[in-house]
């Protein structure tokens, strides 16, 4: 028996249609497309309707294992499944980062027969959006240091207070904390600096939350840079960097159209990493999808404690969007992990470990229900799963008032996700989903953090380092107390300790420090030891990626 082909083999062998044919399914004419070759195109902002009529479906997941649980695969599969049962649906996704591509998780274009294509292009540079964000971010950095160096026209910025970091779209731990300006006066003023990964750039968040170019420029101007020597705040508008940054983003602000393996449209726009950023696609892309189709299937990164919480408290509150249904993705493998099974035995039948690990999924279900939304659970099927293990999950979900459906989208594409599509439609038609945030913007920053920690993570409370406490007073001085919070923590656990799997209790989370996102409009508490610039594993995926003399890429997954 031949083995199942790899993701890249499936993608390279699949028939692919000209992007104008995919656009025609949405009623988009050729004149509205900006072509990036034959299979990718930019869409104009004018396709957004003021009050789009489509239904919004959010896909999230349980706390993932280090290999990922196929949330993107299920998102694409559900969109294909809806089309398979006769609905007009589109997947609206975030773009992949090169960090995981060359790190450990691999690409983020789906898997098996539930992928968006062209897979190699999407995972490698795509239409250049990340590059534009990186350049805009680092232009501001260069202009900040130039202003500090300039004796005649400087803003009197105290170099010790500069909060703006440089970025690059690669895992490189050596750049987390660096010294710049070494080598004498001609090389600038020596100070501490550091890099975040590009998806964690505030420019990415601004792009994701902006409504149009005017809103983008307003938000860019509100980026907090640091303070003057006499304690006055300095913003990007004071550096006079806004116009140039906006020019660099003039194409990146437009959503990208591609296709699924089933030949259905998909929009990719915005950045990933709900563990260290907001981790959702752009408001523009979501509204465009809702304007062009009856159903939009979107996703929010990692577990529901991160991606879904930020989608609901940040993206939905800022934009006025709200989900009509929520899907929580689970795998038998992940439940075994949370049930204490060793990493070497996750593919062995183990109903007992599934039962013990169900507590993790149970908590995610409860969290979604707290927002006034009753989720559907999608079980991402693997060949090593057993029916007994499925029945344990279904029974546990039923006890919580939730339907669990096995999706075989990975092996069968949209056809394999038809049952899930029907269940989601039933959830939408029930009229029982009514999104309500867990905190208001008028609450204090401490209250917002406490609410997420207690209600979503199950923590007993929150502790602050002395640095974080001093930064809280700065947040109030800057007038940022009315912002939502974008929590940064490990995705592997509800706690800030990745070793606490399952459904931990009796713990507190620690806010190590804060970062400010005045332009994006949120405050960023950093929990535990999570860094906003990841590092490579001991054996990175990059070691196995190659290209042949005829241009065929291998090793991507």
C-alpha cells in the first residue's frame, strides 16, 4: 500500500485555475484584479460593502501540540464543505510567516486535500505584504535613530526610552536584545535595541485593524516611539514618518485572492501568531469576503484562549464584526497529549488518555460559551484514530450541549467536511449565538487582564513584576487605559507555563512587562517567558528544504 502523499506533492500535482476564473465566481471582473502572475491577485478596497450580508464563521482550536492540530486545514475544509453542499462560501485566512516555515511547524496553507494554492508561493514571500510591513517598521526605526543623531532638528528623544523595535520575518533569537550605534559618532547613538518577528510588529496589527488608507495613516501616526528627556511622549507623527510608511504599505493594504484545491476562492491577508500578536486576518479581508459571499470562514491562531479571545475582544470590538458561529478544532492526538500520553505514543489507541485529556477541550468549549456563542467541535480525523476515541469526544461534547463532527477534509477535501458544514449551518440558523464581550473598554487594564486570566485561563489571579507595575502608570499617562489587552503567552497551556497541560488549576499568571500599541489600539502584557522573537529548534525545517535545477521546491510541509 502506497503512503499518503505529502502536502507539497498534493499541491504540486493539483490542477490550478487562472485566478480570473476564481474571481468570476465572486462576481469580480478582470479590471478589478491586480495580477501577481496567473494564480494570485490583489483585490481593490472598493469591493467592501458598508453593511455586508454574509455570515461569519470563526474557527479556533483546543490548546495545540507542537505539531499543530490542523486548524487551517479545517478552516479551508469547512469553506469547501459549504460550497460542496451548495452554499456560496469563501475562506478568509491570515498569511503564513517564514518563521515556522523554516522552523518546526512548517507552512500554513492547510494540509492534505484541504489546502490553498499555489502552496509554495503562499508560504514563501507570497505577494510581498510581509516585506512591505517589515520595511515600513524598519523605516520608522531608522528615522527614530536619525532624529536622535541629528543635532539641529531633533525632538530631544531620550534614547533610553525608545520602545520601538526593528523586525524581520525569521526566527532568530540572537536578535532579541542587541546594542546598536557602535563604532563611533558617525554610526549613531549607542543604545539597546532588539528585533521582534514581523507578525508581531505593530504595523502588522495596524494593517489588520484598519478600515482604509485614511484609517491606516491615522493609526500609523499614533505609534508610540518613546519620551523626550523632559518626559513628553513622542509618536510616529512627530517623526514625520507616516506618509512614507503608508506609501510602503499602499499595496499591502489590499487583500490577496487565491484558490483552494477544490477550486473555491480564498482570501489571504494579515499576519499569524495569536500567541505573540493579535493573530487574525485583516478587517478589510473579512469585510471583503462578507461582501462577496454568503458565508465567510475565518480563523484565529492557536487555542481559543489566545486567537479566539483576541478575535472577539480586539478585532470584533474594534470593527463591529461578530461571529454567527464558532468551530473548535480538536484532534485525538492532542487530547491524548493533554491526557498525559507520551509524545512517542500519541498515535497508539488510548481511550483512557482521550478521556483524561478531554478536560482541555471542555474548558475551551466553556470559554466560547461565556461569550454567548455555542460552538461546534470539528474532530480533525487521522488514520490512527479509533471510533471508540471519537465516541468519547462526542459524548463529552454532548454533555456540554455541543455537537462534535468528524471532518475528513484532510483526506477528502470539501466532500469530507460536508457534515461539518451542515452542522455549522444549523448552528447559524438556530439564532442562539449572540456575542457579548467579557469586559468593557471602560474597565481598567488590570481588570481586563484579570478577567482574561480568571475567566479564560482559569487562573487564581495575576501577579506583576516591578517593571510591569511601573509600566502600568505609564499606560495611564499615555491614555491607553481604554484599550483592550493583547495577551502574550505560551499557546501550549492555559497557564503561562507550557508544562501545565490539560486543564490546570491553582495557578497564577505573571505579567513580566508591557509593550504599547497606540496605533493598533491595544496594550500588550507579556506573560511568563514568551518572547516576541522566536528561536529555531535544534533541527530546523530549513535543513530539509531545497529546490531542483528545474525550479521544483521540496521539503515544504
